[in-house]
C-alpha cells in the first residue's frame, strides 16, 4: 500500500471516529436528559432543543479532516459540490420520483388490501409539501449528513472496493451511527428496530451511490434524493400500515436489485463497450458501428427506460396478487 493510500485509509477511519464521537456525545447526553438523569439546567434545555448539534457529526468530521489535509480551498471544493447541478438532466427523474413511487405505490396497495387511509396532510394544504421539503432539507438529516457520508467517505471507500461493496460498508456504518437515536427518536422507522434500520440504510446507500456516481459525484443529488426519501414517507405514510410496510420493502428491494443488475456492481454506472474493430479491404482498421455506442448520455437514457419497464412489469405482477 502506498503512502497516499495509507493516508486516505487513516483519514477514512478518523472520519468515522469523529462523526460517531461528535454525534453520540450529544445524543447520549440528550437521552440521559430525557430520563431526568442530568437534572435541570441550561445544558438540558439546549440538548432538548432543535439546536442540538448531534446530527451534524458527519459534516463536522468531513469539513475538519478536509481542512486539515487540504486547507480552505479543499473545504470550498467540498461545499461547492453541494450545489453542483452539472449532470445529465435525465437523472432528475429518479432523483425526484423513485421514493414517491415506492411510498405511494406501497400505500395504494395497502389501501386496496383493506387498510384504513392514513391522514394525508398535503391533500388539504398542498403548500405544506414545499414547507416540509425545505425544513427537512435543512434540519432533517440531508444537509447534516451527505457532505460526510457521500462527499467524504464514499470516494475513499470506492478507491479500495467496488461501488456495491463500498455502499454496503457505508450503509452499515451509517445505520450503526443512528444507534443512540433509538433512545430518543420518535419517527416511525425507529419503531422497527436496529436491524431493519441498518438493512434499509444499506439499500438506501446503494441507490445513493448509483446516483452519486452517475452524476459526477454531485452532493446536490445526494441532498435532494435523501430529502425525497424523508418527504415521501411523510406524504405517503405506507410504513404506518402493516400491508404497506411489506410492499414498501418489496419495492425498495426491487429498485435496488434492478439498479445493480442493469448498472453492474463494479461502479454502478454504465461501462462503455469496447470498440469492435475490423479490417476493411484496404487493410485499414475500422470500428463496427453496429456494436459501438456513442456517448454516455444516450446509454443512460436507454438504461433508465429499461429500469422503468422492469419496474412497471413488476408492479403489474404485484397488483395481480389476490
């Protein structure tokens, strides 16, 4: 292993240690405060307030390590990737629609199976969708986490492992990072236990890596996609229904499976095919255009259409289940 690789491996370990240490310190203190073990003080009030900085651990770790190794310019480069929209516009389709389709489809099938219809806040107040989108983006996890998990850790993992293995490792570490929150969190996903959360984070990490790699490492994509996951579970609360939870899991696994099969585990991106050369009558070597694909953009569209087709056929099959 070269000195550069050793340095990056050390930085990756330090990233996890700092992210965990910062977050767990404040979440554990908050859990103790909620149980009255810290008495009554300004600190207790601070820990119980929205100003508790626990969730910012991944961002703090990424910015600190980037500054130590690359100084201010490195930090600026990292933060600028959070507004990087220079990628093929076709990727906005999965970024925006994957989780509404998963959550909405699961909830619809739950209702068709006889489950009661949960309260849908956006039916009477559609503008709340925008309000919640901004609120969750800034305070619900995406901004606090994505610069660290994707912006810092993922690239360093992919330098040593393929995209799928990197996603599994990162998803596992991401899930474990949430452990102290089980003592204080009230969100529906924490009612299912530790292992389901870790499993869902691994699935989620695979989809995030897929989008991250296909958009040139845009953290903006990770921010929006992470946020769509949160907003979609609020808009279509399938996880609050028994049947809906099952279909949600089925759709989630189906989406990840389709991505891995179509885009391949190595990089979760389309690998350009090698040119099929042949020799013409004059002895010159030319490529066979019938087997040569030109441009990543065209092939990305073809792959996307293939995935949508598989998803549509799977939905039709599930609807036929009595």
